[in-house]
């Protein structure tokens, strides 16, 4: 077949290094950029097959998110802007690891298994981040698509969530929005401006926000978006990519892990600040108080702020819709207690990983999910959106209800429901704080985080640990959970859990308690139990103090 002849020829230009194996995970493929040329070509092939199979446009994003600048990676985007399905993740791994002479066999195997009609047209959207290697690697993707006769639209430099948005707009025939960068800016800025009209007497200081762009694509796109916001948000951008290195001592991941401000940001006391990660799908907020103490407002705080705001609007609009916050075991116990006991919001716990959170959020009328690292969004069911629109059109709706419904409608338009989006999430947070007249300190004071500690224990085989109850309880090895339960009882307001890492032979330990000393002590004792019962290797874990 002439079709496969072209694949055969082109694949020689993008050869696979012998013996290299990579796994397609939650974040797609991610490794040093020099190992990715053949992967990119093959993901172009796979995206073309996926497009023919779904009769839809598929996205391919070239990025390694918060990884160092030398790395790169690739993610596939499904028709509604969601992550590619688990079965196709398997195909991605299969295709990526096929040695050069068995590539066509693997390709035909997928076509047969999925019963793909190769005469179907294919359409693939491609985007890339600002890494030096992204240009040549995205060209390899384009080669892959064209060698199977697919059509491409190369968006060039975009954030990951912008490409997710474009794919969704295309496959909903424009119902979700216009699949252009300008269309994205217009939709979000219009919704933001409508929301901020409801904030009274905002000063320039209140409109001011310090943004750390992680020296990445988010900084570039924030600059482009600024004129659309008409000074309703006055962004002071640092780490804009003009001099620093991508993700180096800056960005959401650095701030979250180091619990300190990024380099290159001059923060005044109490000033609102936020950081994007390298591909702008995560965001964290922070400020320093009058004593110079650093305060982080992570994904838990973001979920709490947004869900309580939405819950109040639903009450004012007299809409009987169920709102839920989806968390993982890592969510701070204080946030869970505040949501359940004070705000009476349903909280649902699921396994770690965006895919699990997104899936669980789809079960509710309104599902809010944020990982502690700042990746998250809000999902509104079709039925919920319909109810909101109908109430908006109803002439008998009184003024208070109408105002609440209008705010809900604008909020829906401001949220990128396909995936976590730092720019969209930032605008939602800014609008909510403005409408409620809240400072960063007021937001932080909603609840106080319980002190916590995360540790890891190296083991000979992480599969020894098996968990249940959304990773909160260990089923094996025998006796481990009983030991953890006994240790937890020694401390006040305490909990602890262990889970195997998804990527390396370590077991992650999480502990929280009423004081930092207790959290540290509990984490150490649980680490010792893991070391002794789950085949720890190397030195026994040492106490933290």
C-alpha cells in the first residue's frame, strides 16, 4: 500500500535509538529532548489514526510542562479537549517502543484492532511551548501526520490548555467558542469584564496582580491577552522569558515545593502574587505578611474559594443543583472539614492523578477539582448549563435571582472546562476576590492548613504496597495499615497514608497533625513502618529532628 510506503520512508528520517523504551503516562511522554524525535513522528501517526477512528480533530501538544528546559514531551488530546483514553495510551507506548523494522506491523495491528477505515479524512491540531527543542520536534509530528495523509493546523506557540480549548471548539462546531487564539482571548476577557462590573469601587491597588510566567509560554500569552482586559486587571509580569531559563527557580512547581517566592519577583507586603508552570496548566497564589512570612494559596485553597462562591450563587439563584469538590488523599484535612462542616458542600475523594479527578467531577451537576499543585478546573453538566440558561430567559425571574444567574453564566464562560488552565483559573480567582471584596489575606483566613509532612521511602519493589479507599488505606503488606492506625492515634487531629509512586521504586508517605513537630514525628514513624514491612533498601529513615 502506497500509504504505508510513505510511513516507511519518513520513519527512516526519524529513527528510533535501539533499546530505548518509554512509557506514556498521565503527562504523556516526557524525557530529555534528544530522545524524542522518533516519538514525535510516531505520535503524529497515532493522532492521525485516532482522528480517523473518532471522525474528529485530535490535538498534539509538544511540551514537558514544569520539567527543566533540556527536557521535552508530547501529549495527545481527545475530541472534547480531554486527555486521550487509557487504551490509546497503551497504543502510544506500543508504537513508541516498536523497533524500526516492526513499526509498520504495530501500526497495522492498531488499525486492525480498532477497525479503522483508512479512507476516512484526518485532522490534527498541533501546538508547542517555548523550549528550544520544540520547533524541530513539532516538525516531526507534522511529518507523521502527513505521511498518513492527514491534514494539520499548526498553532505554533500556545499554552497546553489553549490547544485543548481549540480542539474542543473545533469538534463542537464553534458551540464552545471560536478555535482561534483571538477567540480564546475574547471569550475569556468578555466574561471577566462582565464579572468585574459587579465589583464596586475597585482601586488600582486591588486590580494589581504580580504574575510569575515561569519564563515560559504562559508569560508570552499573558502579554498578548493584556490589551483584552482593558486595565481591569493590571498585571506586573516577571520571569517573562526575556532573560531567565524556563522553570529555573521560578514557576508554580518551584514555589509549591520550595514554599518560597520565585526569583525575580519583587513582592510588597500583602500583595497578591501567582505563578504559572511551564505550559500554563497549573497556578498557585501566595503573599508575604507584615512579618515577612510567606503564605501559599495552593489548589485546596483555590477549590475552596471557587466552590464556596458558586454555592452562594446557586443559593441566591434558588437553583437546586448539586455542587461537589473532588479531592485526593493529599488534600489538607482542614479544607475537607471546612467544605463539609461549614459550607455543606459534598466532598468526594479519588485516586491521585488529573484523569481520576476529571472523571469524578463529571458525576455531579457542578464538579470542582484542583490538585494541591494547582492543576484544576470546574465542570458544569449539560443539564446544569441548560437550567441556568432557562432561568436567565424566564421573564418571571426576580432581580436578585437574575443577578446570580448572570454571574453564573459569565463564570461558566470564563472557565476552560477542558483542562486546568492557569490563565482562565487566574481570571476566575481575580473575579471572585473582586466581587467579594477580599484580599489574599482574607482568602487565606477562610481556614488554616493543618501542618503536614511528605516523605519517601526507597523500596526494592513498590508493587508490594496495594491501596484501597482512594489510596487512603493500605491493603498490603499485611500489618502495615494496622501499624499506621496505631501510630495515628498517638497524635491530635492526625491522619497518615502511604502509596506507591507511579514512576519509581519509592513509597510516598503523607502525615498531618495539629503541630509541625507532631506531623514530622508521625511521618517518620510511618516511614519506619514502611521500611520494615515493605522491603525498604538503603539506610533506615532518620528522624527529622
